[in-house]
C-alpha cells in the first residue's frame, strides 16, 4: 500500500517550490528588462497572465517530464497515481489546474492529501 508523505515534507516542497518559482519569475522579468530596456509594469494584466502561464508551466512541465518539481527533487519525493505509477499527462494537467483553486494550499490542513491530489487521483510519495 502506498503511503503519502507527511505534511511537513509537503510544506517543505511548497516552500522550496515557491522560492524556486519566484526566482525563475524574477529572472524572466530581468531578461525582459534587459532585452527591451524597460521594466514590466507590475499592474499590467499582460504580466499577470505571463505569471500565471509560467506558474502553470513550472508545475506541469516538471511533473510531466521528471515526476517531481525542484522541491520534490530536494526532499526525494515524487508524484504518482494511486497505483504508484507515473500519473500521465491528463492527471498531471488536472493536478496542475487544481492548484489554481482558491485555498488549495490550505486543503492539507484538513486531510492527508490536498485538493490537487484528491481531485486528480495523485499523491506524493518517497522516491
């Protein structure tokens, strides 16, 4: 039987991934500033859409190609389906889209897995 990792590990993954993602986003802004000699307006809807697309790409692409994000690499965990196998693109797409549900990050306070896990039929286990 598969056992999801503990909440402390999931919180560690979250913190590491937030730091990695924000760093990636700031590097993108720096490149845009360097290439176009202008800093993007933080209130620009275009920048906000770009942020959301980058956020989606960060989680979906890392989990699609490697089964883990940088946070999961560092904590030696990975995403699997309920049979312990690679979840496949459809489940990973659903998992990533569910991250946009308001308060998804707090859903771990009320159960062993978060909404983006339970809705997509995935879990994070030790690698």
